[in-house]
């Protein structure tokens, strides 16, 4: 790989990506980058150029199959970039049919009922660490709650929910290339085909688009993936902002918490998916006056485009013109955006309502960010707080259980053992 490509993998980029984006912009709205060892790509940093690419499906198709044949099987970015027949990697009539079915199914979700479920589930997760007076809000809260939300709207029974949670986390950890979540979702689709219910999977299978079981599996797996690390990052990054940013932290103890404003700020300046929206132009094209090679990944820097000086006026409160959810035909569907925002808001508010004297356990500069080109993801978010009084949960009819974190609960291969028992009611 030539030396003029900036590496988007490794701890240096993860620690301070905005400094990298500012440096790259000096050469224009696009830049040559490396997304994994010896894997070149082009990064779009300009807001106008990002919209150009995202809205032009004819010149910037989503199908990666020509490119992926040139990449070694062990490449760490392949699990998230390999072609699958879902609405993310397809264009034209196929994309419209699949996306329409997903959008219509998600539009039927009762967000009021879902918010109640999120609050109750958030309370149950908080109850497990609240007596300790300290927690890692990534590992013990933000990493699990969004996936429980997704399995809820999909109508997954506890045993399959456990498999989906483990499979989605393995996919983003680069462990099994998505095989685990695919197997778990296939089991769920088969169950819903035999016994449908009032849930997203059943609505998808009954949709007039006539999805096959295999097509349904891929759409639901995509939904579960979108409900794992991206939503985890939205929750964790918003909590971090509220704890360490002086524009928001002062309101924590005052009771007037601007959670919605903080969420918008994160979507602008620290979006959970920093660089993705990948397209693969079949011929050399010009973007922002710079050539982009054929059959090579062209990534949208959502974080870079949102902070483009051409559009970054600083007045972000109430402004949702960011591209954190994409744009054009492949933008995150409106019902999914609504569910994501509601999930993020409810998750953050539960923590702050239950633990009003929450404070960071380490300085902001000591927080570690996960390496990788795509996601803006905290490795952990350690906090401390006065242990609250035990509460009677009306849906449990008994005091919230005191369950302390065991040393082996979160080790690879066994970290979800205690959580799995709880999910099944044990």
C-alpha cells in the first residue's frame, strides 16, 4: 500500500478521527484511505459530495461482488462488506421491493408499547449493577438493550433471542462472519412462518412483496445488525457527551436534561456509524473534482460530511439535516429512524432517571475507542454513582434482584452466560 493513503484502522485514528478528517480535507472533499491492511478505498468528506454519491444510484451502485473477489478471505472488513441479498446491497427494482417490505413492517410497530418495554428492560439491566455503585455502561447496558429491543419487535422467544444477541455481537466483533446471526434468524423465520404473530417478522413474511424465507432471513439479519453496535454507539456516545461535555453535563444535576439535544449533537459530530454507506462505481468517476477508481470501495464519511466547514455553522439544536442516517434511496427508512431515536432517548433517560448522581469514573481523555474504519465505538464507559435504594418493580411484584457481576461472566465464550439465564427467566 502506498504511503499517501491514510489508515482508518488502528488506535491512532480511533483516538482522534476529527483531526484526521480536518487534515484530509486540505486536499479536497475526497481522500485516498486504507480501511484494512492492503485494502484501499476512497473516503468522501464533503457534505455536498456525500449527497451527490448517496443520491446517484446509477453511477454509485451498492453491489460489492466484483470488489470482494479481490480481497483475502481473512480480511477484517469483509464480514460487514460482503454481498448479501438485502436492501443494503441491492439496487433498482430488487432494492425497492425489499426496502418497501421492511419499511411497511417497521411502520406497524407500536412505539408507545415499545418504549414501555424499553424502560422496563432498561430498569432490569440497571437493577443488576445498581447495588455496586459502579458500572461499565457499554458492556452492562448499551451493548445489550438495543438487541433486546430488536428481538422484541421481531417476536423472538427467549432461546432464539439469546442466539440472535450472541450472533449479532459476534458479527461486529469479527468472530464468525455473520454465520451465527444468520442461523438464529433462519430459525426465527421458520417459527414465524408456521405460527405468525403481531411482530415484524410475521408482517414481513405476509407482505405483498412475497419475500421468500431466504430473503426474509437476510432482511431480518440486517435489522438485527443495525440494532446492535450502531444503536449501542448512539446510546453510549450520548451518555458520554452528557457526562463530559460542559454544554450538557451541567444539566445532569439540575433536572432539565436536554437528552434530545444531546442525541442530535451526537448524530452530527460523533455519529455511531462514522464511515460507511459504501458504494462500488463500475467505472472511474469524478467526485468533487477528484478521480475515484472503478470497482473500489467509496465510503461516505458521515462524521466528516457532518462537520464539513461548508455546512457546520454550530447551530445544531433542532437541526436534523445531518447525514448520520444516510440519504437518498438507501437512507435508513423513516420508521427505523423513529425507532432508533426513541430507543436512544429512552435508554439514556432511564440511566439518568435511575442514577441522577452519575459521574464518569475516569477522565474523558482516558476513555478508549475501538479501532476500525466504520464505527465510532467506545470500548467501555466506566461510571460511578451512589447505590440507589432497592425498588419494587410492579411487573415483577418483588424487589429488584441484587445480582453482582461475576469475574467470568463476560469472558470470551462465557460472558453472556449470566445474561442468558436472566433472559430465559432463570
